[in-house]
C-alpha cells in the first residue's frame, strides 16, 4: 500500500474498464474514514479493495493513493444504486469507495472553499468539514444526473416498463437517449485518455504474420491479457459514469437488469438471472442466496415428506450435541448411519421412485 505525502493528493480519478477480463481498476486519493483496504485474491498492483467499515477507528483515518480493483461494471452499478439523498448516505454508498476527487464542478468548490479544500486531508474533522460543504453544493446535481442515467439505462436495456417496438441496437439507443436528456452537458468534457500497451513477456521482438494471428487468437480466447488498455482520467464522476456505461454497451455482452428482490441494478451473466448478488452493507446474505433459501423453505413447508425429514434430522443432530462425552461417539455413529440411509430414501422420493406416504412411513419406522 502506498501512503503519499499529505500535501500532494491526486486531484482526479483514473479508471480502466476491461470487459475482456471482466475487471475494472481505478486510482484516486482516498481518506480512509469509515473504510478499510483489504487485499483481493491475487497480490498484485491492482489487488487492493475498499470496504465500508462503519466500526472503523477514526484515530486510524489516513489519506492513501492506491490502485483498486473491482469486478467489471462495479462503478456504473455503484453510481446507479447510490443513495444521494443525504450527506451520510451518499458517503456510505458511493464516496467511501471512489473518493471526493471526482466531485463534479471541482473548480467551483475550490473557489468557494479554498481553505477547506487545501486542508481537507489534514484530519478527520477537516475532511468531514470539506465533504459536508462540498456535497451541499453538488448533491442536487448528483441526484439529477443519476436519475437521467437511470432513465437512459432503462431505455437501453428495456427496464421498468420500457420495451422497444423497433429492432434497434443498444448503442444506438444509448446515443439517442443520452443526447435527449443532455447527459454530456452535465459534466466537463475534459477527459484525459491514456493508452497502455503490454505484450506477453515471451513475445519475440519480431513476429511473423502467423505469430501475430496466434497472439490475436490467444487474446480472443483470454489465454493472454488484452495487450491494449485505455486509462480514462477526469475530475468528474459523471464523466466516468458516462464512459463506463458507454464501455459496457460497446464492449460487453452482458446486460444491466433490476433485481426482483431489492430493486437494485445489477449485471446479468447468463441473461436469465432475476436476483442480484450485490453485497449488502450490513453483511446480510445476497438477494440470490436469500431467494434460494426462501424458495427451499417454502418447499419444505408445503411438502410434508421434506418437512418430516427436516424435523427428524434436527431432532437427531440436537441429541448428538446434547449428549455427554461418553455417549456422544455412539450417538454420532447412529446419527451418521441414519443420515446415510435417510438421504437414499429422500433421493428416491425426489426422483418419484417412492411415494410421499412410503417415505414418511420409513421416517416413522426408523426413529
């Protein structure tokens, strides 16, 4: 982790959108207030992740510059699902992850609050003082731009009652609707573009046409990373959100959908999912996990055979845990023997090879 001099914060946010490898990276200045940095699965230059930590010790708050990694589509989804209705909600759902260097109209903020801006990372108090004042200036703009982005996404992906009557591709729909609602007029068009080239280490300095074709084949089949990357840098979250949506529509086959449980926007993998797997701030199960468990519990309640198995299973496992140390090994062996036989009977029932009555009789006789 790189801790930088407090006097030289990065005054913008840079992003890489890599649909090819299903990942995106961003680099910005963050003040770790109510947040923490953890390592991803792979320890590399993009391995850091920001996590909301409402129990964070404010005495450890500090400014960092770091390249963070996320799943592809995370930025646009976080922006669409953020709650900009209050200063606290906005921080916990968006700014905690992407920082304040992308605040739209940053020049106006610096002009109105020059002292707060220059000292914003000196302490937690200074940081919150700057954030509260800056957000008060831009919150209505964030709400408007987010609403216009949502309308655009709904139009492009046929969500919330929108359904195309004409056979029009998503990118054409995006260009048409974003122009109508003036998305590009709501942020500065000053976006710095960097191009990064990285070839595999074993690539020879001179290549034949066949070798180049083989490299192209490996790129297409994800055997090697994409050799060209585009880095977008801006002082506007709006500009980067626009680019993120543009990149998703042009370079990914995945679609944005709306979760039927929580109503948040999420990316579909197969196009058939109806529940999201977005993390919840309180650590509760994802909607997909919750829905699967609820469907199973509903089936158990409706199916007396499944319910009979579950009750007997719970009764036996409870007896094992409550048994004294002398009887516990014997009871655990009896439980394991019963479970193996019961699972075979349950499998026969689920495959309709025995009836509900036959299965319940077996459970009753083997108590």
